[in-house]
C-alpha cells in the first residue's frame, strides 16, 4: 500500500499483539491468493466473502462508526479551504495537510480498532480473525486505489462531498472590487490605455495537476461514461493548452495533432 490513508487503515488494527499480527499476515496472504471476493464498501460497513479451509466461503462484515453531521461539517470546511485538497482527491491522491487540519479539530478519518464491530463465524477467539483481516486488507487496497472509498465508508459519497465543499467555497468567495463609474474616462472606452505591442504576457507555467479545473468540477449530473469526464476530456484540454503556449511563441503555430 502506498497512500497515507491506506497505511493508516492497515495500522489501525495492528495493536502489536502477537496473535493479531499473525492474523494480519494470514489475512494479507488470503487476499494476495485471491480468496477474498464480493467486497462491498458502504457507509459504516465493509463486507466480503473469504475462502478459507472449508468448502463454503465465510461471510465477514466489519461495522465502523460514520461521522456525525457536525464532524462532516469540519471535513467539508477543510476541503473547501484549499482548492488543492479537492484537486488531489479528484486525481486519486490523498490531500497533503488535510489530516493535520482535521486532527487539529479532534477528528480522525481512519477509525480506531476499538470502534470496529467484526462478524465472522469461523470461531476464532482473537477479536480480528484472519478472515476479517483479509477483508480489512481488501478495503485498504480499495482506499489505496481511490481515497473517496474511505470517505464513503465514513458516511459521505463522492458527489455529495464535492457538491457540499464546492457550495461552501462559492458562498465564501466575494467578487473583486470594481472601479467607480466616475473614475472611468470617456477615452478608455474607445482606445487602449497603452500600446498593444508593449503587452508581454507572462510565460505559461505547467499546472501541478493536468486539466486540474476540469477534474475539480467532477462529473456532470447524469454522467454515465465508463471513465470520468476528467479522464475523457483532459487530453483535449492539454492539447488546447499546448497550442495556446505555442501561439505565444509563434502566432502561426499549427494545432497539435492527435495520436
């Protein structure tokens, strides 16, 4: 696992107890051998079937507490406070600094071991059996691939969370101050304030996230494509940006060709 949330998810159930550590190793082995199927991630629970030594797979369910509305307000405020948080989430990455913002308010996205309610009929007396450890590891792999999985487990889906954070950010954005009408001269309506040949645009800088604004908007309502709108249209946006940059150097530059 590579992402910070996936690692924290993995560490949450590792209390250093030798029996638990052994079950975690067994669970990871079960996952790697393809014995975990039917993983279901929902608000407040993760479940799946694990093929153990018996012929019939064991059903495992792990329940965890969802965040309260008040706690989600803290998460939404943190996401709305910095555009880069949402941009990194949409790019499939864990936002830098988001955890520290939330922890400063006493909130942790990854649940603690004591908050979990594990159900498995294998009969193991260890609180986290190897079958539950396998399902837990499978959920961690899903979080590693898509950080929105952790947020969904804690009670908020992708679209709702993006809409709420975008709405809060829009509500807190004020338009820049304008110019009083009395300060506008008649000549400014018909002629430029300076020679256009003296205008030198700043050299373009490569964005940290390609087609970031497009990814930040998310999928439009009713989107049913096999890939996200950002992934589908990002190459077109990037080619347009490359052409615009080329036109600054050579007004006669041809548009880039598609591969």
